């Protein structure tokens, strides 16, 4: 499978150390993704324990994204001269600490504090780690290694979140956070043992980031990412209340629905790989179309379990392609600086993720879960329209190179 993230050409690590190190970084991203979106599966019990509404509980999703959006450029620029191995180890220690704080939280404010720490980890680890695969393996294996790293995103949905939710159902939501906490500690040990020294090479700097923001390709990537991520997380953050209140799925079976969604996400990621490498914007539009159709249909066809399950599968395939396509669009706009592309991808993705969760929570508290889905689907449809319009303006990807 191909990915669109160009590997770094610098090579400070001996190829023989490559694949175990790649797997350690991949597992670290898996732990981060699991921790970030785990509250989606535990939203209701956490809200009930602290007597807060579902919308207020949605702050657990909004908080990390805003922090990550600020941390991505700030941390990577501030640490441009620091060995990347040390930075990744520091972030993984912080992630283990954040999960421990959440599991022991005496009040809701402590949970939110832990989510601030998670946001710092997301912004730093993602921005640095996403472009490292090409430095850990021989050049001929760089694309495959990058694909393995990115597979951690859907695997967090298909394995991490359902597993954490199941543990939360059996042992209480606090136990759900212990799982990624223990995993993070294990990843820290693996990073210390397996990663070679990784001196900063072609690190993101303010001048490079400012230059990218002036480019048409970067602005297009920002617009499309904003619309589709806003649509997805505005709706998906509150899919559990929808399934409970509208579809009337028993709480014990919601994990199975999330598992089906996550499995579809894995398929979507791999299906999007080659398409995103060749025509990232067209693949991006197709992913948005799948999300739009599924989310708009959910209030009508998702009242029964079979319909809801089928639409979640379509939704999962669409969203599984989104991170790959978005990263591909940013990478194409700055092929000479993969870390800078990763910084902008991470910052825009996380800020919009938080906005979607926050807006969706306000809408849910004042209207209904059905309305949340309709607004999310309409926003995804706007992204598809924007993709088509950009294609006409630039004359198509093949001619413009966007």
C-alpha cells in the first residue's frame, strides 16, 4: 500500500533497527488515538458519575484538540534542535500520566486536566512521529513503514476504543482509562530500548510554516479538512447518545456497533492509500461523500439496529480515509518539509475536531441527537461541494498539481 506522506531522506538510524522501532512508534500512536477518542464510548457513564450533561461531557473531546492545535507548532518549533527520540519518550511519559489522572479523578475538573495533557501529547508526538518512519528503515521500505504508522489511527477505533469501552462497562469507566495508561507505559519502555538517536532534521520552523500557509494547496487542504472533520466529530462524538436514545441499542451492545465502525475504518484507510497518493483531493471528496450520505440517513434509516449498523459501516469506511487524504493534501503542498506538513495537518485536524465536538454538544443540549446528525451530514455535503468547486477552479489535480 502507498501513502502520500513523503519519507524523510535523512538517515541516522541503522536499517537493522528499523521495523521494531517503527512498531514502537505505531503502538505509541495507537495509544494516543485510543486515549483521545475513548470518551466517545464512555461519555454517558462519565457524565452520570459527575452529574454533567452529555454536551458538557463532550468537553473531554473538545479540550485535547484545541490544546493539540496550539501544541503542534509551538512544541515542534521550540524543540527543533532536540533529539526526536527524547521528545517521543517524554510525550509517552506524559500520556501515561494523563491516563492515570483520569482514572483517579476526584471531580470532573481533574478529568479535563488530564485531557489538556493528552492534547499536548497529540500535538507533539503526532507532528514529530508521523514523518519519522522513513528514517527508521531502508529507503525501499519507507512507504510501507509510513503506512504501518498510519494504520494506528483506525486501529485505535477498531481495537482500542471498543476494548476500553468494554473494560469500562465491566469494571467502571475509570478502569477504561487504565488500559491505555498501562499501554503507554509499555510503549515508553519500548521507545527507550528500540529507537536509535534521531537528531532533528528538516524540523518545522516558523518561516517554513508561514510559507506553506501562503500556498494554494495548503489553503485548500485546510478548508477541506475543516469541513469534513467538523462534520465527523460534530456527529460521531455523540453517536452513543443517538444509538441509546433513537435506535434504542442496549448499552452493552454499543461496543459492538463501535467495533463494526472501527473495522470499516481500517478498510477505508487501506482502500484510500493508493488513491490518496495519486489524486488526494478526489479521494478526499469521495470520503466526504460517504460520510455525508451515512450521517444524513442515520436519523431516518437508523431507527432500527440493522439500518444503524449498516450506516455506521459506510461512515467508518469514509472516515477511515480522511486522515490519509488530509495528510496527503498537506504533504503534496510541502514535499520538501514533511515535518512542517505534519504540523499543519495535526494543528488543523485537532482544532477542528474540538470545534466539532463542542458545537455538537451545544446542539445536542438544546435540540436532539437527530438534529446533531443532520447538521453533521449537511456539513460533510458542503465539503463535497467545496471539493468539486476547487477542482473546477484549479483545473483538476492532474493539470494543477494541487
